[in-house]
C-alpha cells in the first residue's frame, strides 16, 4: 500500500495540482481544493469535520457540513481505484498519502535539514538542501484556494520561502560566492524593501568582493527607504555593520574579510595607508529650484548678502517658518543664484528634522565625504573623526552647504564647514535653531498681493485676471500658505474645467478643507502631521485644546484655563509649540495659529480627544470669561453690589485696576469671547445658561465697543434665544429675550425690542423674581413711549413701579436698575451717541412717564 501511495504527487507550492502514476487528477472546484489542502497539510493527513468547516469559511453557511461531505465524496471519486485512501474516521477524515507526496511538506523537511546541517558547520550540504527545497516552488503557494486556512498557510509558506532564500544566500556567501549573493539579493530587496537582514547580507557580500563603496551605498539606500516608509533610521545591526565597513574591519569578525582576493585586500590596504582624495571633485548636489517660484524679493536680497563669501567666518544663514511656507523653495532659489560664488561645489541634505527620526549627522558626514572624493575605506569610524576629515576637505575651498529641514543646533554643528570662504544655508521649523554667528530669517506667509501672484504662477495668470476678487478669496481660504496655493494650482491644472470658483466652494466646507488641500504627493495635512507626531503627548494636547479657540490670537491666561494648568506651565507648553513651528508668538503674552494649522489641530482634537474633555475645557473657559466680565464690572465704583448679589460665579477671573483697563481687555478679547460663546451655544447646550449670564453682563454694563461689536453680540443673542426656546425654563427664556431686546433698543429697532420684551414679560410672570420683570416692563414702557403709544407705556411703567421698591434698598429692583444705568454709562465705549445716550434716554423717558402716571 505504501508503494502505491508514493506514486501520488501533490503540488501546493504554486497552483494546486495532483498526479497519480503520471495521470493528472481533477481537483475540482476551489472549495473542493480547499478541503484537499486541509487534508494534505493536516497532522498525519488527518482532519476533523469541524476543522474542515473552519478551513473553508469564517462564517459558515447553514449547509456547511453537507457541503463538506459532498467535497470529500468528489475527492474520493478523483482518486479512482485508490479512493479508499481517503478514510472516514470517528471524528473526520484521513488521507493516506506519505509526507513525500506533498511538495510543501517536502519543502519544510528540506529546510529543517538545511538548518541542522548549517548548525553542524556543514555549509556545503546545507546549501544543497536549501537549493533542493527552493527548487520545489512554482509560484504563489495554494494559488486560487479560498478560505481562512489557505490564507494563513499561504502567508506562512511565503515567509518560510523567504527565510530559506536568505539562508541559502548566507551559505553561498560563507562558501565565497559573493558576486552571486550580491546579484541575487537585488530582486529580493526590491520585493521586500523593509527587510534589514537582506540589506546587511548584500553589504557583506559586496564588501567581501572588494566593492566597499557599493556596500556603503546599500546602507544609504536602506536608510532612505526606512525613513520614507517607516520614518525611522535602520536598526543597530545595520548601523554597526556600516561602521565596521567604514573602519575597514571584517563585518562579522576581526581579521581579513572572508573570501576576499589578495588583490582586493591589497587595494584596500593601500587606501587605508593614505590614498589621497581625487583632486578637483566638485559636488553639485542641489536639487532643482522650483521653476514657478515667485516673490520674496526682499528676503532673497537679504539672504544673498548674508551668504556672501569672505570675511573672518563661515557665512551662515538660517531660514525658519511653519511647514508649507516655502522655506526649501526659497533656499534652493537663493542657493542656485549664488552658485558662482562657490565654485568648489554645493552639498545638500534633507535632515528630516520635522519628524520623529531626524538624520544622524554621523551618517550625513559619510555621504558628504564620499561626495567630496574621499575613498570609502578612508572614512573614519567615529563621528568626531569624520567631522574633522570633513572640515579638512572643505578648508581652503569655497563650498556652499544647504542643510534642509534641520531639527536643532546639535544636528547641524558637525555639518558646518570650518573655514571662511565657505557658507551654510539652514532651513528649519524650529525658531531656536541659530548656530553661533548665524543670521536668522523668519519666512512669513506672503502678503495678499504676493500670494495672489503665487497663485497666478501656479494656475496661470489668465485664471486670476478673469476674476481678481475670486482669486483673493481663494488665497484667503488657503491662509496664504504657499504649499496650499501650489496644491490649488495642481488641482486646477488637473481639472481645468472646474475653475477657481469650484475650488473655493470646496474649501469653504470646513470639515473638508484639509482634504481638498492635497494633490499628488503634496498635502498640507501631511506636512503638519510630521511635526505634530514629534510632539510629546502633553504638548500635542495643548495644541489640540488651544485650537478650540476660533480667534485670531489668544493670551496665556486663556490657554491656561483650557489646559487646566498653571500659567507658567502653560506658557512653557506654548513655547514648545512655537519652537516646533506649530504656533506663532503674537506679542509679549499672546499666541496665534496659522488658519490651516488651527484647522489641522481642531481635526486632531475631534479624532483624539473625548467629547467630554473638549466640552469640559470650553465650559471652564466660559466660566472664566463670565467671571472676568464681572471683574470688569467691579473695576468701576458704579458697579455697587451687582456682581456680588446677582452674578456670582465660582471662578475669580482676571482683575482690573480701573474701567479703562476693563474696556481695553474687552476690546482685545471681543473676537475670542464671541467665538467661545458661539461654540458653546452650538455644541454644549448644558452650558448655554453660563453664556446667557455672560451676555447679560455685557449688555447691562455696556462692555462692547460700538456698532460692529454690537452686531456680533446680537447674533450671539439670536443663538441664545434659539438655545433657550426648546427648554422648559421660563427664567432662562426671558433672560435671553431681554438681552436681545436691549441690544435692539440700542440699535433703534423698536419693533424688534417690543416683540422680545413682550415675550420676556409673559415668561417672567411665571417666575417669582421681581428684578427681571421690573427691567423688562420698564424698558418696554420706554419703547412704547418712543413709538408715541403713551397710554400703553404708562400702563407698563405702572406695572414696573408696582414691584420697584426703594432705590435706597440694595435688594430692590429700582436700586438694581439705577446701578445698571450707572455702570452702563461708566463702562460703555467712547461712542457716546450709541451707548451712553441709550441709558440716559431710559432715565429721561422714565421720569416723563412717572409724571404721566401721577397725573392719571
């Protein structure tokens, strides 16, 4: 029986196949093949029924067992006279064929034999075992076989094949077949570009073949791939191998490289003894400058002067700015423009300083020394010695070095030439990177005129000329950021029929703004993401929470409330964000985001911070702003006891010395107040009452600076009314209506004021609180009087008087009304014709109505 069984041959290391005595077997449908595969690869070619079902389906259908029985029956039929080899057991099935009949099992046995032979030091027989194992393959294993079991084993067998291939080449290398190993690894590395062991094996093979420079080039290629794909440098094994090759040592052990020819050893020894670098090597490493570069004339002129050769020191200049502002484009344009001043060459490197894996200057020095003509075998092993060799090669020469995207001063210092006549131009997002003697230039976003010119260069001037106003709006939507403008240009070129108007409409959708600013390999979001990922968690959190503020700028005190941290600690966090190029200083204690950076940070907050945390931060800030408004009231003696008795809150807020300070604060923070209150009314309904209380303080005290600010407050009042209406709190509803009525009265819209006051009074009648009722009825009486409806005015005035109490009683509505009027006059803006006159007018009309009521 065993002899007959050996006549079977099953191929699984490619498209599944089966033969018996030379006859091709019909393996049936894909699912039938999946059953056969599970039987062939099972322990002892044995498999339970449940295992067969699980091999075919993640979520088995209701007829799964019946289907498996059918597939087993058909497999038996395909075996012909040998069908009895597929036996039914107590719990499943067993296929009686030996291990040798299945190529996948023979492959695994040969690989195990090879590993055992190699461990025993028998490299030749081990190589033959690996060769035999790999010769069994004919394509993708289990090709076309469905089911989770086949998928798992497809991955497992593929990994085993790669490991066997590596072991095969290692054996070949140990036997001196270095050229073969180096060549065959080319395709393997192309297929598996993240396997560091493949790069190491090729480096060893090339080095042992006497091709040292090529071995070092393999390391450079590995580093470039790892950084591009994973954002990290190669691991310690590969780095140590590079160092040993640079030092002229055997990669694996001390002594002469195994398999190296005597001639190669002699050539390398001669290089180590002191072969000079080739004379006249002039590296030309500058990438091309963008052909569509435009503007920055003044900055280019200043940079050119700073990089002029001569003097008593190396000419150093640093360009700093946020990601996407065009630092690299500017640096390359300037560098190409001054090439004639540096005839001995130009060196360039991207230092990857904006991410989590900045380039190691020791590795960069290797590249620079090779570019300057130093033989690979002469490159020193230690970073200090490499830096010395670099300064030696650049001495008495005139070379320009462009260090792009640097992370810190320590990274660039070893890469700076040491003697006058040379120059270095550094770009970075980090503002504190300024080596001794360097001139720092901040690269700002271009102004509107220059930004429009950039957009025209990217899209074509005809697009801009057709609608200059539209172009200006588009530039503003892009935050005037050159990278964003370039992306819009690319998208316009790709879709010429869409036009700038369609681009603008898509950008205005805030939730999709960053999605629209990507094209090809360019992406505003990806540019910011690189720097963001490098932040410590607490700094990233600070960035996200500060982005909740949709304001032009904000003070440290406000950020501290958002972060729930002391001001000193908060300022340190903000300074780190400035250093990372993700935040900008605005004045002594204020900061601001670029619009697109804020949009990026807000998106990160939405995705990373729980809603409850964001809402809690906004509520803390709303309470702080409310408390500060109360402190502004208290900054004048006219405030009396208003804040103490009627507007008490748990936070203290900022304090002011006088009414002038209070007005200055409100002017500075008006936009911030409006943005925070508007967001809370929209997103945090439970905190809307705090906003209403804060609006009451603003409206009652006159803490706003003229009609423009008043219109924004009116929009907030509209939001507050809408937020209060669905609820069942008549006091809150009345409060928001009264605020809006008072603002309408100041503006002179008496009809709107009357509508809201009547609605407020209806709700106040249901609340046992005479103060709001008095305020609404008194103001409505003035509104009616101004419309000439004296009888109605007197009636409402009488209602207000009925609950007024004495002005000398600090708890009475009349006293409250008097203090509000005084406070309004003391703290309102300098536009007396708008604000102060409103408070005075209420008193004048009230006096007249009092007389009218007395006469009646």
